[in-house]
RNA sequence: GCCCCGGUGGUGUAGCGGUUAUCAUACGGGCCUGUCGAGCCCGUGACUCGGGUUCAAAUCCCGACCGGGGCGCCA
C-alpha cells in the first residue's frame, strides 16, 4: 500500500465512516466559500470531496484553498458519511501533503465548460487523459485487446512478434518509411503479412501478433494514421477463407460480450450489443448491386471507395446490422498473395458501422502461382526471395486477417476521429508528443 | 498526390475596411459556513509572420509558416 493512499475514491463506504483514511490525487476544483471550502480530488476511480473548515483547522484550510488546480496532494483525514455530498462521503482533513504543485494557468481545462479542439488536446495529451471520458476509451481499448488475446489463446494461437525493420517493400501498395540501417537503407514494416505467412511453414499452425503498422501515406483524414496498431492472425490447414472468417467473427463476438457491460461505455453514452453469428456475408457482386440501387455508379472490378462503402453500410444499418463481411472481391482489387478463384479472390473485408476494420483472405501456398501473381502485380520476385523460399519446402494451405485496433475502437464507440483511439497519434503533421 | 477551409487573450469564440476588439471560461485579488456547472464584485490578458492596397487593415490582396477536413489509398 502506498504511504500516500489507503483508499481510492470509490472505496469509501460504511466501513470507512468515522475512520481515518488517506486519499491522494489531483485537485480538480476548489470551491472556497470563505469559512468552509470544498476540494474535489480526482483519482483513477473518480472523484471525492474534501471539506475543510477555517475555524477548526486554519492551517489546513489555508493550505488547501491556496492550491492551484491539478496539483497532486495526499490528504489524511476522517471519512464522514454525508448525504449532502454527491457520492455520500467526505473527508475532513487533518494533514495535507503537497506532492506536486501545478503551474497556472493550465494549457487546457480538464473540467471547464469550454470546448477544447483536438489539436490542443493532443498537444496536451497527458492533461486530456485526465478527463474521465477520454480515459474510458483506453480502458475499453485495453479490454478489447485483453479479450482478443484471451480468445485467440483459447483457440490455440500463439503470440509472435515479427520484425518492424525490414529490407524492402513487403507488399507493394503503400509507401513505406525509409530509415537508415547502418550503411544500408531499410524500411518500417507496413504489416507483418509476409512474416506471419512464413511462420505457416514452421508447424506453429496458428499465430497472432499484436503490433504496429507504419504507413507513409500522406493522407489527412479522420480515419487514417501513419502509425497504427493491429491484431494479425494467420492459420494453417484451412479449407478456404470461410475458416478464417469464422475465427474472426467469433473473436468479435467474444470481444463484444466482454465489453458490453463495462461502465465506461455509459460514460461515453454508448451501448454495445453483441452481434449474432454468423455475420452477414455479402458477396462483392451483391455489394455492387446494392450500391447501384442506391443510385451510385460503379464499375465492376474496381475496389469500393468511401461513398460506396458508406452506401452498403447504410443498407445494412436499415437492416439493423452493424458487423458484416464483404467477400469474394475481384482478384485485381486484392494483393498478390490472395488466393484466386477465377477472376475473383478468396478474400473478405469486415465492416463495422460502415467502416472497414479488418481484411483477410486465404493465401496462395503454391510457390509458382505466388511468383506468377507477384509478377502480374508488377513486383519483382527477386525482392521477395526470402519470403518465396518458405514456399518451396512444404507450405500448408493457410489464411488470415489483419484487424486495425483503432478502427475497431472507433467504430464500436462511434468516435468521429481515429486520433481519439490512440494515445499519441502519428499523422501527416504530428510527430510530438 | 489532388482539392477545399481556417489561424483573434491560457482555452473556446464574436467581429470581416474606421470598435476602447465581443462574450464565455481560465488566471490574480476581494466577499461569502454546505458548495457540487457555486454565486457576486474588481482586475490582468489576444488579432501567426512578412510584403502590398488604402487617409485608415484583425478585416481586402500576395507569399510564408502552422493547422483542420475531403478524395485517392487503406487498418
């Protein structure tokens, strides 16, 4: 037990009534009425009230009312039940220790009644995170990751970590960050794709990685980051992509069940209902029909743009569905390692409320076909030698998916900006903090 | 990469050729024994930078810098 605290704010109850307790935290507000003052103290659980009387403890009173907001203090005093206080208990202080005095004025208000812009919030993220509703996002995020891990372990997946410093363009498609690797150039990985596939040639059979994606795209939108996190899954000896989708949808269900009762959700005004399985599977062809019925023009074969994805999302929303798959994309719309099926592919994207949150497929496991597809995609097999080698000495049929963690958090919690979902976002302009 | 938009006290805003530059909140001081968005009184505090137009620029024009957003791409 910390010498600075015997109780958190929510731990005060009948047992503490009349007893001496020690509480600690940040001074959220001071309401000085002259002879009596109320100090609102915040800790990780919430807030509590310290009530001090000038007549009874003039020294303690003076010390408390002269504090600046957001200073850190530890207070020893008697806990007293009092109906007049919002959470039923107040502390009558005997001693106050000032652990850290906050400068004034604050760069942004924690509980002020003025709006603060995202940019100012991110510049002062440590202050922003003192707000309960902001912390709630990360408590839910923590639970999401914890549940995903719990599910995958139970399903026999092992957690792996693959390199983030790589030698060359791994999949094409996106721009990579170039870095110096001693005397050579290297890149930051856009995804663990090639490595998790190589692991399918080892006998691990089922792996997952919770890691980073780095993408050097100069996009500047509410749903893109240049550094994002993802849950990547790869599994061997599958019959087709349906086996992968089953794991993914069951993982989503498990996550929803684990978070649906969290009190942090109500703090955000969100309700989550676990979806029923199986999730709807909409073939690309059907999606095209839906989009055309909505009055948008789209050519068969092209990937779905934002408007098109939104159109499908709207139709599903009308049907009361938040999670759904779009499957069997045209081969040309998917990366080279995707298993062909005629001019289509054994691929799928998972959407939540109209936002793409995951993408996966059965992969090609035949070396020669893979090399052919690389070439057709305009890539040079020589750049992929180490990867291709894993396909020459026994590679089982396999598939997997990558799910963006920020995307999932954003769509589940109905947040308007993906930067809300990551502690210290990296975007086109932001490199600090 | 393409295209829109914006920069006014610590924070969030109003003003859009001539104002003592609006309001809120924060901050500093004062009054107040039950506050909980405490209240009341007083005070400090701002036009991103550089050119230009004009009798006069926060306001109009050009450029720079810094942001926000959309598209493409994707998680």
